[in-house]
């Protein structure tokens, strides 16, 4: 059956009504097609936006992985340094300022006594002993001695059996002591 067979025997009013209904159906279908095209365009736009967001997310993920790798490396390095630090702390004797000061003072005193001994001149004098004289060695002390400063602390005075040393000057890595007899 053809379209012409369908319209055979219809009046012009009936035919006009059918044509009108066809136009309405066609307009309705065109409107639905336009809505579908709009929806497709919206979906395409949404897909492009999501594609851009996905690319951005992939870049962010790559950066995050790089940061994570760097942080892991830093953690490992910090652990190595911490381990080295702990090993170093445990392998060294504890530092004591009092001990260091005492060592400096002992060293400076030893230096001063050695220098005093080196600078003392010995002479033989004859001492009367009854009806005879006995040769006796006597030390002549220097007026002052100078030592090289090797530590941070110096004794202000040093006392021996025969002399007293008093710090008089510290200058350019040396210390000078005045020597007096007891």
C-alpha cells in the first residue's frame, strides 16, 4: 500500500487535517532533533572539559609522584644522617667544658714550668761549710718567661717550690709570665 492509496477517498478537509498533523509531527521531530544535537554538543563540551581535567590530573599525579620520590629520598638521607649522627655521638667521649678547661690549664702550666726550667741559669757558688767551702749549684731565675698559647684558658699564676709566675700579658698567641723568687 502506498501513501496515495491511504489518501484515496478522503475529503479535502480530512486531507488537510492529515497534512497539518504531519507538519506538527515533523516540527515536533525537528525540535527533538535540535534538543538531541544540543545535548550532544553539551556532552562533547563536557567530554572536552573532562579530557582537559584528566590531562591536568595526570600532570598533578606525575608531580605528586616526583615529590613523593623526592621525599622518600630525603627521608632516606635524613635517616642516613641521623644514623651517622647517632654513631658519631656514641663514638665520641662526652665533651665537658670543665674537663677541657682543666686540660688547657694543665698544659699551659706544664709549658710554663718547662720554659722556666729552660731559662733558669745554673751557677756554681762556693758556700762556707765550717772551715772549708763547698761548691753548690744555684739557679738564677729569669725575670720573665713567654709561652705559646695552645688552649682557650691560661692560669693567672703558677707557684713552684722556688718561684711564683704571674700572668702579665697575652698577645698574638703568646702569654708572658713575670717570675719572682719565693
